[in-house]
């Protein structure tokens, strides 16, 4: 990873980061710490990789983020003791929590959050689809049945397969991307299961109406081009803007899931400008990840993440230090921010780079080999890793800061053992024909 740049600032800045096990937080800790920022971390569990980084000046224990009131009370206690730190969102949960409680938090912290209305339009996927369409971006067809009777009438007429997609990831009991169904009967059964599970926390999101009710989205098969991510930063005034582009080439679970491996792509000015229009339509500022897939001959937008994201270390390595940009904008360091954005503008990215969660990738391939005897798939991805050794960025492993990589591996082993029964069910349900995005041969 490229080293952070030391800045000449009027004052020493302090940043407080949560979601200490996330790849984005690990990347932010290293980027900000190497740039001379005082980095502090809130950790909800012992095996939280970012909290073990040598770049962290201090870590605090806290309840899990989804226990909102308890987590918020802990933040306020930290702020009263050590006031003035910048809060930057590290997950959908913290992005929403910081926004709706900004009046309380700003007494002790430097806040950097768009309005409640902006965040609601982003984190509610039905509202987001509408906003993206109004900004002129292609979207996938969606349906939002308001009742069980409406679902029963709609189900026979839908163009299957269909994705039952979480309306929001805020206050979710299970942090998945949704479930793909292939018939009306399967839709009704899985939809009812989803609602029955998520309704347990429906009352905890008063500003996000119908949070427990999913939307239905046309499921589009991902081709060899994969799911594209346009990642970047836009400042409070919407004047300073910078992006990078990448494609997701391996998923944690099929057919929808969190990305494990990404490959960099050269700039696409048209796609970047579309994202800029979208940010302006939403009134958004800060760090973002916007996801697209190919649908009916166009790049359709499918998601917007208003916070740090898993593969952010690759963007930092490519010369776009997103955490530092957000920190400077939050602190009002306009001269330094403008200079850094200018230096961060993309080149043609001719060298190329890849990002991966090396430990998790190897563990998934090993498990798949045992269960389905897919040794050829394991060999392909081992060749991919070997081919990209020079320009590869790992989510946690870094020889100059080794402890996060070790702790991340231990955490994945623990989580893997807990999730193994569900992994077995997923593999048994999976089609023997693996989608091309998951089997992209090394070039």
C-alpha cells in the first residue's frame, strides 16, 4: 500500500472510527495514521482487526453497533472525555446512527454527515431507485407490494428470476444481499420468511418507514464484465470530485454476496459523471461506492454505499486517499483538500491492481473443493493470486503492520465455523454451472 502523505495543518486532527473488523476501517486506520492523523477505534469484539493496528493511538470497547442506544451512549461518553474527534461513517449502521443523532453527537464530535432526507433516499433502496432514475441513470425494474394480497396478485406476473432485496441494511438481523427466487410459489414462501424475521426490529427505524418490508428487483445475470464499482469522494459543496473504477470478480456467496476479489479498471468519464449527477441529485457528500451491472445494453445502477467500503485499500494504493479526503473536508482544511484532490485525479491505470481477502478466498476455495471436488476452480484462483502478486492489495495482511492480518484470520476462522452449516446449504443449492463472474479466468 502506498504510504500516507504528511500534511501541514493548522491543528492536529483526531478521528474516531467504528466497525473495527471491516476492510474499510482497516484501510482508513492505516491511511490516516500514516498521514499524521490521531486515529482512535471503537471495537465491539475482541477479534476486530483494525483495533490491533500499530497506527491506532487508542481503542475503546463498545456494545455492537446494532444495539443503537447502548452504542450511542458509549460514543457520547467517549466524546465527553475526549471531545473534538471527527466521526466518519464505517457502515450503513453508523452512517444512519450518526445522521439521526447528529444533534447529540455534535456537542462532542466534529460531524460529517449529509441530511436525514439524503441518507433516507440512499439507504431505502426503493427511494434510491427513484432518485437514480430522476438523475437520468438506468435502473433495474423494481416492485414494492404493500400487502400480502398485493404480493399474491403480483407474483404470477413477474419476470423470474427475481431478487428479494432488503429495503435497507440498517438494523438488519442478517447482513445478506437478499435471495433469488425462480417462481411465484418460491417468492411467496421466501418473502414471508424474510418479513417474519425482520419485523422483530421494525420499530427501531422510525425514520425509515417499512424497513422490514423488502423490495422485489429484476435479477440480472452478471456476465463476464462483472459488477462494476465507481468509488470516490465529493466535497460538501459538490465542487471537488474524484473517482476510480473496479470490477467485482469473486463473491463470498452465490449468486449475490459481498465481494472477495476486485480488479481495477481504467477510468470511464461517462460513468463518473453519471455518479456525480447522482450525488448532486441526492445532496450527498463524502466517500461513496456506487455499483453498476450491465442490463439491456446499459450500465444500470444497483446500489449506493455512503461510507467506507471493503476494497478501499485498493483505491488508496491507486492514489486516491479517501479517508484523508473526508477528514480534511470535515475539518474545514480547504487548501489541503483542494491540493490533495488535484493530486488524486486518475491516470490511465495502465499497470492495474487487484484487491482480495486472501485468507477468506483460500478458505472458501478449500471448503468448495472438499464439498464439490471443484479442484479446477481452486487451481484457477491460485493462479490468479500468483499472477497478481506484485500489484495485489490484501484486505488486512500487510508486512509493515502485521497484527490486523493475524487477527482477521482468527476472526474468519471463528465466523467460518459458526457459518459452516449455512455454507453447506448454500453449496448444495448452487447450480453446477458457476456464473462467469465467479470463474473469470486469469488473463
